[in-house]
C-alpha cells in the first residue's frame, strides 16, 4: 500500500521522519516494505495484511500513526449520514444479500484533466490519472478506503440504477476492453435493460466517462465480501476496488465517501451536485458490544497495562468504551467496548487485547516465564511414530522431502487404482487440480529435479497424508535412484535393485515390531514381476517395486533409469502393532545355535512361502530365518531351484542342547518335504 507522507500528515501532525515512522509502525504490526523519495515528499510502502482492510487508506494509516505517537487525528471524516434517503438518483437494490447499501448522487460536470497535485498523489500511489471525475473516485478510495465509481448518466437507459444478480449467460464489456460472461451468483449494476458494471470489481465500457460526458452519477456502495472474492476469482479480475471489498468494507463509509467526493467535485472539477443524495440501506449497520475484562489483559499479555492506556489506545483507534461491572465477584471489572464499523477483524475479547498489547508495546513485556499450573496433555502417539520412521530413514541415507498435497490430474491418474481422484472445486492452476492419492508422484518430481541439477544418485522419502474419497490416511513413501552402494575402495559400485528397497521396508518392520510378508503385486505404476505387496497379519499395508519407466520419462527422467519406490500405510501398520503395546525386553543371557539347510524346491515357489513353512513347523526357540543363497543352473534339475537358509535358535531361559536343535531341524525338514515336496541337499 503506497502512500505519500505529505498526505498522511494532513490527518496526523507527526513530525518524525519517514524512517522513524516506518520503524515504529513495524513493531506495531504494519511492516514497511520500502521508502521512495519523490521530490520533497516520501512514498511509504506498507505491507497491509489481509485482515486489516481499514489500513488500505490514508485515514486508516494515519489513525494507526496517531495512536502510536499519542497524537489526535486531524479532521477525521464526518458527515454523510443520509441513511435511507430517496434523492434524485433512481436506485433499486434487488439483491440485498449481495449489495447491502448503495449511495448515489447526480452531478453536472465538465470533464477535463485533474490539477497537478491530484495527479501527483495518484501517481505516487501507483494509480494512473485519467480525468478529473475518474481521479476523484480513485482519490476518495485511497483517502477513505471506500471504492467509488462514476457512470455517464446519459448512457444509463431509463436513467435507472439497479443492483441485481446477473442473468445466466449475460455478457458485458468491462473498462479493460474485454467481454465478460457472467453467472447468476455475480452482482451487476444495471440500467433498465442490461448490466453496466460488475459490482465491486470493474465498471463497464458502455457507461464510461468521456470528455463529452455532461451528467454523471457517483456510486459508493457496500458489497458482500464473499461474493466479491468469488466473482474476482472466476473472472480472473483483480482490481483496487475488489481487493478492498473482498476483505470486508465499512458499511457506514459510503455516505462519508460520497460527501468527500462531492466536496472534491466542486473544488477541483467545477462540477455541481444536482438535487439530493440517494441512500438505499435495507439493513442499517447495528454495532455490537464486546466485553473486555481487565484481568484477562494481564493474564493473556503477561503484563499489566494501566487503565488510562487501555482507554487511550482503544479510543484513539475508534472504539467506544464505557466502564462496566464484572460478571462475577471472582474477576475484576472491565469495559464494554463497541468496535468501529471499519474494524471487521474484531470478533472476540482476545482481538481487543491484541490491540492494547501492540500499541502499548510488546517491548514492555517482562522477561519472565509463565507458571505451569498443570501437566501438558500427552501428545498424539502418531507423532512419535512418524518421528521414529523419519529418524530410521535418515539413518539409512535418505533425505526428507516435503511436496505439495495438490498435484496434476495426469500425475495422479496412474496411482489412483479403482478409486476416483479428489478434485478441487476451484484450483489455483491445472498443476494443483487434485489431492494426491499417493506420496509417490511428488517424490518422482523430486527425483527429476535432482537429476536435472546433476545428482544421479538420490534417496528421498516423505511422510504425509494421502487423500481418497473414503478419507485421509497417513503414509510413508521413499524412492531410490542411482547407486545401491556408494563408491568405496573396498568394493565395486552397483546400481540399486529390488533387494535394496525391500531391505528398507524390512528395517522399518523391525522398527514397528511387526512381521512382514511379501506377495506378488500388480500395479500400473510398477514394473510387472518387480513389484510386491507388503502384508502384515495378512493385510496389505503397502507396496514396493520398480517404477514403470514411462512414468519416469513423463517427468523428464532419463529413459532406462531404474527407480525403486515403496509406500507404507502407517495407520494400517500401527493398527497391527499399536505403539502403546510395545515394550523393551532384556538381552538374552543364553547362547544361540545356528544351523544351515539347503533344499531343492520348484522354482515357482516364493522364498516367503518356504520361510512360512519353516516357521510354522519350528518350535518357539527359532528366532530368525534368513535366506543366504539361491542357485539355478548346472547340477540343478529343470524347474527346480536350490535355496539355502540360515536358522538361528535361542531360548530365553536355558541353554539349548544339540538334541533339541536337531529335533527341531528334523521337524522343519519333514514339513518342507511333506508340504512343498522339497529335497534336502
């Protein structure tokens, strides 16, 4: 928000320099983005947050400066109280839910250039001077914060002004020369026949002020913020007026702005108002009273603010105060406060306390710690779960990525499965059209970004939320591209393979204290034969495998790149092994015994099936089964494969004897022979 300092000083007699003002206002909640010298003047560029539309004006900024410097506001806007007056302009509001007030005045004018001082001020604020009439509307908007518009009355058919909803398919050409198609949820200002203005956004070219204009109608109105936001977004049309209306305008400002516009009309344009002002106001503004308790101020801010300062600050900002008695004997008395109509951000008592705190000065806060009155509630166990998964993946050499929850529809399509995507009703762009059904599309983009920047070996993971029509789930996904082992003098380099990504999943299973199994999976985004479903207690909790090459190539990854990915449903894993049931155990005191066994089985059997048979036949003393060799070739019959397993036995309460271990091994071999037709080698 750019404003010249000289204009601000017309409303507050502050002698401080622009730099000093900017520094003080920064700690009062209005950051100064920059200062621009302009002759003898200085343009101050304030960063006004979306909840403070009252500061998008000279008077609003002056009011803040006056409060900060304990100065009175000079010549505050007065007058303009014409509520529900029927003047010379023929105004009708047919959509009071979209247009809550409409003030209009007719005037005879001579259109020409504005005085230099008006043009200079508009230019310093970033507004292009056009003509004296249009410049008046812009000048009043910048000064008071109330947008205005001017119509050529001769071009308004029937001399009527109607605030109504647009008709389905209705079109009009706006001042920027573009033809707009309107919808019934948009407000238009129309004459007796057609729309002449998109209410609160932009005027129409048909009723534009020109040098031949002789009679005009000034407009100042209140429009519903939500409707302005919706219209501006749908039309892709952002204006100075819409930025003010969509944040919440002052319902009482139109009449004051009209009075100021007519004053400037006579002063700089030689125009003359005709008749009286029309003010159509279906539901006048009703101020509401808020309670401010003195004890709550100190309790929330952590410092005591004198009553005199509380009253000075709030009154200087435009609030009305009166002392009131406390609602109960346990608390001190306070104030009944009526916020000014331009402070649309005032909703609760804490909002009032914030105003007191920021203008009293947060620098006055004492350096003390608050007392702890009760123990903090326990945190969600899922937070610790995610933290443990994150720590484990970082320890395995992965880097964490954080990607957008909104992705392209085309990127999501391959990962949807049988469910439809969750589309956004009003996306910012096509790149953010749907909610992600999986974390993997974002990680593929991260790999692509790293590859383009010269990093061929990348391991990344993300812990986040996935979205489906059935609801949200928390997941962990990781992707691995490039080398499976780093370069080292002790060995040769090799690319990442299926076993590497499977090993990561197995390590996470150990962390979660669950036993995982793997079965063949069929996913459109994974290479057939190099994909597996991850099972816990027979339930699918994730998937892993090689990413389909066409998906990588579509995201600008080199053809032939082998990328391995995995994704786990953390909520499903936690349901199988609740975090609160896990307990640490003591280290075993008794030695373990290792036995190796090699068998011949059909090459169509999976190693997981063999391991399952071993575990089902073994006693409780079998604590680990690990496959360490697989061989097909010379000496092995066709259709067979040689598998070698290392079995570890251990008891928690005694030393195992050779006889016990040998009996367990015989039970295992008998089960393999009986159930899988295995042959011991």
